């Protein structure tokens, strides 16, 4: 009769630090926040991924077709509507996605944040897959800053 043994290493238990010691922030372990970290959190500073300095992300201002709810006018930039997305292009560069619109040509999708660039790419891909023409706003730099896909 043979016995099976596992080749897995045995797990060791980590001991909790004494209550009067605080782990250094660079270790990646939870630690009590320093006064500088608390101040940074209270001021909203150091947040990445938001496109506005106030911390609140922009919200949609248009109402979907067929709804009776009033919507504020879009004033973010030059409006591009009625043009289907023909082609999408990207490469390994960070925040470098482009959409080709029927008559407007190649437009870079907003590179302000990683998550924003990803969402804009997903919306453009959805518009291309469904054949719907998005409503987009172009900022002064020529990039698509926002997009609605109905």
C-alpha cells in the first residue's frame, strides 16, 4: 500500500505586528494612514482616473430618443452625428485608440484616462457592431471627448 504525499509547500502563518508598530506604506500591507495620507484623502488629491479637477466625472446631458425628459444642451465641443463608425484602430501604445467615421475621417478617442479611453473604445466598437451612428463631441484638440450610442 502506497501513501500519497503532496508536493505543495506548507503554508506558514503570518503573525500580526504588535499594536504599537505600523507597517511601512511601501510594503503593500494594510497600515494606519499617516496624517499626510489622511490630508490627501480629505482634499481629494492624488486621485487618478477622473477627468475633472473637482473629482466628479462628467454626466450625460442628452435624453435618449423617444423620451420626453428634457435635456440640457450639449456645449462640450463640436458635435458629430449621423456618421457610422467604419473602422477602429489601436496599437500597443497607451491610450491610443482611433475610430474612422464615415465623413469625418479618423478621430482619436479621448486619451485623458485609461478607463475613459477603454470605455470610449467599447462604445465605438458597439456602434460599429450594431451599425448605429454615434453622437460624439470633438474637443479643440480634435479628439472625441464624449460619445452617445443609441
